C-alpha cells in the first residue's frame, strides 16, 4: 500500500515501493561484512599493505574510497538520470571515442 508523500511544493505524490536493493539493504551490509572478513582471513597481509599507504596518519586508499562514496551526495547527483544516460548510446559515445 503506497502512502502519499509531500513533494515539498505542496503537492502530494505516491511513495514508490522499495526496490530490491533497498528492501534487503541489511542483508547486503551483512554479506559485505562477511566477504570482508573472509578476504581478510585469506589475505592477512592486505591490512599491513593498506596501513603502509598512509601519509600523516591518513590512509590514502581509504580516503579516496570515502571521497568517491561521498562525492555523489555532495553534488546531489540524480542517479535516475545517470541510469538514463548510460541507456542512451549517443550520450555515452564519448567513452568509446579514441583520444
């Protein structure tokens, strides 16, 4: 049953049902944690290698990954538009063009 949601402009819109990923987000988080623990057990020197890539107590690989995770939120990217852009071959043709 969809609820009515205020769009911020005084208009009511129907709330969209949760997608597959959102519906099972807890499962994905737990699965990711299990995979991380498993990879840590298989490759124990990886933590030492990552710790060696630090400058002034800032881990560079983790800093880049955190920035990559936060950047779309900071610039307020509309992910539905990104999906549409990837479906449009004309919009994505510059990826295939030689430099």
